[in-house]
């Protein structure tokens, strides 16, 4: 009987941890989409040209600053765009 209770507790803990990890991953993807959209808007270009610019810029940034997250690269693009507009 004790073994069944312990197994149940382990399953509940596992499901809670899995749920938390999936939620964080979803938020990150959502944030990346939001940042990408902000980059497109700031560029004031047709969507296909904005996408080309963003992807090329990310490629250059990855060469200069390897190992960063996709979110970091998009934030850097926004910072660069903001700096260039002043």
C-alpha cells in the first residue's frame, strides 16, 4: 500500500514539473514571435524584405556573438534599429 502512495506522489510531482517546463517553453516561443513582429514593424519594409533583413542580421550576429538565444538576437536587432533611428 505504501508503495502505491509513493508511486502516486512521484507521478504527481513528475506531471507538475512537466507542466511547468512546457509552460515556460510556450512563453519563450510567444516572446520570440512578439520580438520578431516588433522587428518587422520597426523596419517599415514589406514583410518578405523585413524577413530577409532579420534573418541576415541574425546570421551576422551569430557569427559575432555565438551561443546566444534567439530571443537575445532579436532584442539586439531591436536595439540596433532603435540606435540607427536616432
